[in-house]
């Protein structure tokens, strides 16, 4: 592999306004609507810069594709995962596992969004 193994991620949702509010609140950022050729597909991307390290991604609402219950876990890089974790419940989500050490690899928190998707928060 010439690049990092993850090139893009998508988090499927059922209620886009609710999901957008959750992610914008927890990460203190604004999502940007992506143009799609299909009216059954709605996408809002996280801020990204192709010149920087890491993968870009988006929230996706697609007819016939349910959210939650998936077996893929996306980890968001944070300065201190406890900060983003502290915003989860007031944004309508829940904390599954509070900030914990993973040794020399830093710290993680596991949280669920408003759509039933579990995501990871990671910091050093």
C-alpha cells in the first residue's frame, strides 16, 4: 500500500438533521453538503484537506440503507478525547466507554451517535 489504508469513510444515518447536529456539536465544526446525482442520496462531509494526514468522510442518508448495527468502527482523531466525549450526551448520543488508556498508543472513548452508530474518539 502506498497510502494510508483508509481513504474515505461514510456513516449511514436515518435522520440527517439530527445526525448533523450531533456531529457538529460534538466536534465543534460545520459539515458541508456534497452534490449527488441521485435524489435518494444525501451526503454531508466533514471538513477535510487532502494535503493533511488522515481520511475524509461524510454522513450519508440513502434509501434502503439502515444506520446502526454495523461492525465497522471509525475513530476520530482528537486533541483530548475527553473533550469531545463531554459533548456527546448533550448532543443526544451516549457514552459506551469513557476515556481509557490504550498504553503507548494514547487514549480512546467509545460513543454512540443519535442514529445508533458507535464511533471511536482517539487522542495521544
